[in-house]
């Protein structure tokens, strides 16, 4: 076939892996901000609350229109949607590097959010067409690691790059990397894989897809569960650089510590795919993840300010929070595919899940920042994250009653 021949000539890398790397490239723009927050506070006079909204603004598009963008991705074509999204992100990051005002930077972060959605929403559906059915659960588990991998990479490289060339050059580096990723994706992923598997006699309207998705109980429960996870994970990991900087830890050490905390999340994501492949119950994994996050956050933050007493023990608790909690997104991505009303609603279901995930990431950091501002420290962070875990357990019990296909 022509598509297969093009793929062989263009790249020897598994095209499904290229799709995952494209997701990582888009997510780098979510993770690029935390290491830059201290510098931006000095350069632009950001308050803690403004920094929190900059951190979460990239999720604004997903929070407002994730399900609609899922339907749009179906209409554009999966590969084309990802390419448009990558180029949007690259342009916004390029312009962000010359921004002199917080308001413009916030607006460009919102544009990055639109591009982010166009990249990550069609990715799972595209991967399903690139791998054999028996590998789908495994690959979706790997896909669930795209955000922690990107966050860890940004937190590891960012502090050194910013110290060397400044935050503007950091924005331009991310723009260049994303543009190159778009070029690679265009060559490595065969065009035939992005086309629908089978055409219906009459194409389904996007409004019909949305109605089928939003009238089903499963997408709502899975989406709300993702919000309970994403809100607390980004709040804790996103503010670790600020917490450790306030505690007097050097910038380089802060970057390494935070990057490791983000990176171990991948262990849980990949483990969830393997455990599901071996027959583990999704609700068991979800319940274990939420309980572990609640206990680890209490150990990491309760009674402490900044690094606090027993810093090694508290840091190990942060690692456990991220690593064991990582089973949640991998499991939820797998569940989203199974609770979608049908193949025609896969992207819209994933869009609805992404919409709630984005809402959690938008709300979580400002809430945690507000609590820290009110009490004069981070020692009550565990109450906010614990409430999310408790709600996550309630949702898990409801998911257990769903019929799964």
C-alpha cells in the first residue's frame, strides 16, 4: 500500500510512538511554566495567584470546549487535527517569547490551550488505528504518561536553560521543538491511518455525536474522575518549584527534585496498562490510586511549611503521591474507550474527559494557592487534595456499576 510505503521511507520509528511524542511535545507547553514562575515573578511582577492562573490558563480551552473540539477533530481528520494543533502551539509560544505584558502572555497561553486540545484529543483514536487490537490497552497506558514525561522534561531542562539564556529563549526553544515535531508527524504517520475505518452511508453530524456522548452516564463519571485526579496532581507538582525555592533550595536542585516527582508518574501510567492487560479490575486500580494520593499528600504537607521537618520523608511522600496516583489516568483513558457510546463518539468522549481534566487543572492550582495565601503556608494543601481523592472514590464506586464494552 502507498501509505505503508511512505511510512517505511519516512521513518523507522513506530508511528504510534510518534503520535505519543507529539502529545509530549504539546504537553511541554503545560510544563514549561513551573520552572519559569520565579523568574516571571521578578521580570513581570507576578503575584502568586497570577502565576497560578498562568499555570492553568493553558487548560482554559479544554475546560470550555473539550467535547466540541473532540467532534471538531473527527471532522478535520485525526492527523490533520494534530498537525494544526502543533503549529498553533508553536506560533503562540514564539509570540509569547516577545511578550512584555502579563495579559498578552495569558491570552497566548489560552491559544496554546486550543492547540493542545487539537493534538491530544485525536491521539488515542489515531493510535487505535495504528496498533493491533491486543496492544491497545498497553499503548493507552503508555499514552497516559505523555503529560508526566513532558512535565518532567520541562522541569529538568527548564531551570538550566532559563538561568543560561532567560525565560524568553525557553519559550522560543519550545516553539522550535514543537514545529519540528509537526514536521516529523507529517512524515511518519501514514495518511491512511487518519481516515475513518469505515464510512457510514450518511456521515454523522457533530451535534449527533455530542448528544450521544452527553446522554450517556459513563463519559460523565470517567470525566469527573479525571478532574479529581488532574486538579490535585498539577497543583502539587506545579508548585513544587516555588515551595522548594521558598525553602531555600537552589534552582538546579529544585528542578531535579520536581522533575523526578513528575517523572515517576509515568511508572503508574505504564503499570496501569500492563495490569489492565493482565486482567486487573479498573475500579480496583482507581480506588488504590486515590487512597494512595490522599495518604501521601497528608504525609507530605500536614504540619509542614515549605520543606518542613523530615524533608526526605516528605519528599518520598511526594514521589508516592505522583507514582501511585499515575495508575489513575492510564486506567481512565482505557475506561473512556470502553464507555464511549460507540466508535463514532470516541473523540467526543475523549474530548469530554479532557474537558473535565482541563477544568480540574484550571481550578486546582488557584485553589491550592488561595489556601496557601490564606494560611500563610502550604501545610493545609493536603486538605484540598484529600477532598478530591474522597470524591474520586465516590465516583469509582459509581463506575463499578457501569456496563463496559
